[in-house]
């Protein structure tokens, strides 16, 4: 998956915008951070919990990893080259739903 494909898919969710974070391209829900391009072909993706993040790391080590910097935070690093669009949609929808307003959830449901 490319960054451009990821952005197009993310922008299909109500309220999602392109932005920046730490000087890098990012995706936010309004002003709420969801993910950012950490380096070429690697994104930092927020997760709902440390447990969910740790499960991803254990189950799909070829796709997900973390560095010491992220060890104490609910983020996972994702290799875009190994990420399928449907898998990204599922991961993204989970964190989007956690931060979306009732109106945004209703707008998504009616799509």
C-alpha cells in the first residue's frame, strides 16, 4: 500500500483530514491525531490499547513493530509495503470510531 492510497482510504471517513505532525504528513479526525508517516513506507498508527497493540506485534511481526520510543505508548509502526488496503481499513476504522462524534458515526453508517 502506498501513502497516497492510505490517504485516499482514510479521507473516505467523515471528518478525517490531512495534516502534519512533527513535521511529517499525518491523518487526523479534526484535530485528533490518528496516524502519521514516520519515515518513507512506515506509519505510526494509534491503537485503542496497549493490549491490542501487543497482540498485533505478536501475531503479525512482518507487518507491525515498535521502537523503544513507542514502547510506553499505544502506537504501532506499520510497514506500508506489507499492508493490504482491507487490513488498513479495519485498523483505521477501529481508532476512527473511538474518536468520532455521534454525527460522524451516523454519517459513516449512512454511506
